[in-house]
């Protein structure tokens, strides 16, 4: 399995303030769905941070997102390991297939792949 990127997710309702603050560090908005906004470095596009007011389809806001090349294989590995799946594997209307799993620290990880 290949990891394409890891993105910290910060629960926040201060979208404009975060866009301005992280813009001072060189980040630019690359996605904004209203409930989640992602900023990225133009010189290193996989250097990203997301701000989430509340997840659109899941019961919790994930602490981080991990994009993999085969989300179905990742889901099978996590289920076989006995890890707690917090949000089931599903296709989302914004073009990703994802699930949430709890790590040993209690953090919720959004594991996704783009469709």
C-alpha cells in the first residue's frame, strides 16, 4: 500500500481567519466545501492542512487524513486487525472513497482514496 499524503485536520469554525493566518506562511486554499477547507503549499502541494467545522456524513471530525492508493485494501487490513472502524467505508459525493478508524492513541484517522 502506498501513502500519497497525510493531512492534519483541525476542527474550527474560523475559516477566514485560518486562511489569512496560514496564508502568511505561504499556504493557499485548494479546496473549500463549506464544511471543510484545505490549504496547501504551492511549492510542495502535498504539504497541506484542513480545517473542518463538522464532517458532512460522519459522526465525528477526524484528527488526520491519510490518502492511500487502495482504500479498499486499507479497510480490509484495518478490519482484520480488529481496529475500531468509526465510520464505514463509503463513496462520498465529493469524489472520495473513505472510512474512519481509531488509532491506538484514540485519534480518529480518515483513510481515503480519490475516485
